């Protein structure tokens, strides 16, 4: 089966040259449609719509179904998507993803739900015969990710995780022209950081649940906290019950980018310290300050985040720094710089924007303009993997390693000791207390998936 990529937009995209070189006949295969993709979206909030709109820009699709527990957001998404995709027929609307999956025939399902839903949404979409694009991290605990890996293998579908740094044009350039060409020499240390003030602080009072919002279904397998307002955007990310804090939101991107660039697998050992050191007294329970060390054979990857104060380097508030004997590579979502140790070489590349090539980007509400080319490239890589029957650049296996490593860092902080995870046995070495935390307890009525379910 060959899928169609819009020729005009494809050739204009900054990611096109990279896609052509990386995937050979990919562009040739996908210029002529044999079938219009039938697509569904679970979670029609900010990033769910963002991912679907990027997919629409690079391939010919029919959006057949949308699902969200917020009926207002669902109806707004239906109007927006229908208009942007020039669809005369509106997508079918659902408030329960299970009904959507059993009612509609779809080729691809995009998942833009909060972290605590990623595993169940992905696995059940696979069981329904769909390829899946799921946002990061892969889940809220290690066993969810392990189950997703096994389910993907069992149902022989493609899963792309939304770790689009691997498809970011200027970072691809850095990998090819700095890392792969050996300009750093022997690498001895990696630093990663995020100093954005992105933690929701303050207090909130319990409120009545509006009739357009199914809060019980929103909570799903996670604990049902008192309702204090619509949880969209920053609210839910400030609760460990529904995510993995700044580690699972921001570190996962930088760690995954470093792993991709350097060809790293699982860390040998993970340790972490931190907590709520400054922003005390609010309703948020995620760490405002945290350090994690991901140990590899020849060097460590060290993460730091603070949701208060100033960044150490204002030019790189969310970034990674790869230190080699011959120089340093400084990289973020906005740019990269290579500076040689002797100071004689300074190579710099900025983020690629595509405002003129995709003018609809400019007027899109809440779009991250600097990320749009990366997401388009990530979607094209996803389509290529489906077309050629191979793994995408951010496969479920790779997404799981990066996600689980960040989850394990949080466990190490909680237990106040380093942890060694063995992916072959799916257990921590000599640590029963840590092993008991590999799977969170689901709320009554929901069943936690395990890898053994898909043997």
C-alpha cells in the first residue's frame, strides 16, 4: 500500500531533502495516491489538533473520527479540522475512544491525550488494526511502555512516538555534520536542562463539573482527584497522578535527542535527587527542582530542571550540551552551535521556519512555529515506515527507552537511591521495593496492560 504525500507541500518543506536522502524512494512512492488515509484523533486539545493539522499538510487524508471527553473542545475541533481539510463530511464525534475504535474503520489513529491514557489508547488502537502516532512519553509507568512494545510487535503495526527532535531539520544537520563527522572527538560528558517556568502553582478550589465535560472518563485509569476546573494544558501536567512531571514532559525530549545523536540504548544506572524546594504550598505536586544522572559506559548524561529562577545560559533555556575533547555541541529547539576547544571553529545553524511555504501556519492558534517543520518531517517519516513496512525514527522501542528512563529517574528520586533496570528481565536489579513501582495501580474498572498479555 502506498500513501500520498502532497507534492507541492512536500517539495517545499525543509524536511524534504532530509527525507529524500534518508528514505531513498520514499518521495517517489508517495507522490501518487492509491488510497486516501482514513484518520482518527483521540484527544482534540492543543497538541492533538497540532499533530493532525501537520499530518493534513503532508498527505491526503479523510478525518473520519474525533474523540474527546470535552464536548465543547470536540465540536470546535470538528469545525476547525473540517475547514482546514476541506471536508464536506464532518468527522464522526465520540466521547469514548472505545466506541470510536469499534465503530469506525481507520488506517491511522493519532493520540493527543494526557500521559495516563497513552498506553490504553495505543494498545486498543493497535488491536483495532490501526497504525498509531502517540504523543510522548509512552506512558506513566515502565510496564505500560513494555506492554506497548509487545502489542506493537504482536499486531505488526507502526507506532511513531511524538519525539520530533529526531525529525528537526537543524538537529538532523547537527547529527550529520558535527556528531557523525567526528568534530567533537571523544565524547566525555553530556548536560541537559530545562529552566522554563512551566509549573502550575497556587491553590485551586473544588468546583462543580460542567455538563459538557466527562471528568470521570478523563481520569480513566488514574486517580480521580477533586475537580478544580478544566484540566487542559498546564493543570494536569502539575500532578504526578496524570503524568511524570517536567522529567516526563521535557527531559524525555532532550534525552531522546542525545540518545539518537550518539546511538545510545538503555542507561546502565539512573540516579536522581530533587523535590519541591522553592514553589511550596500550591496544589501542584511535581518537582520544581531536579537533577538526574543517566550513566553510560564512557560518560554520564546529566539533567537539571528548575521551574524558578534564571537559566544558566539564557541562550539555551531548554537544551543539551555534548562535550567532546575537540569541542562542544550546544543545541536546542531553536538552534545549534559547535565551538571547537581551540576556539578556531564556530559553526552555527538556526531553526528552520516555513511561514511562506505553509502560510496557514502563521494564522493557526497556539501553533509552535519553530516546531511545525519538525512535526511535518516526523509525520512523513511515520508515513514512510507504514509504506515500507519498517520502523519509524521514533519507534515505540526507542520511545519506550527514553520515556522509561525518565520515569525511572523519578522513581530513583522517590526511593532516594540509584536504580539499575534490566530490560531483558523487565526488573530492577536486587530491588524489590523498586520493582513494586514498575506498574502503577489502576483505578477500579480499568485493567493495567502488561507485556505478558501480548506474548
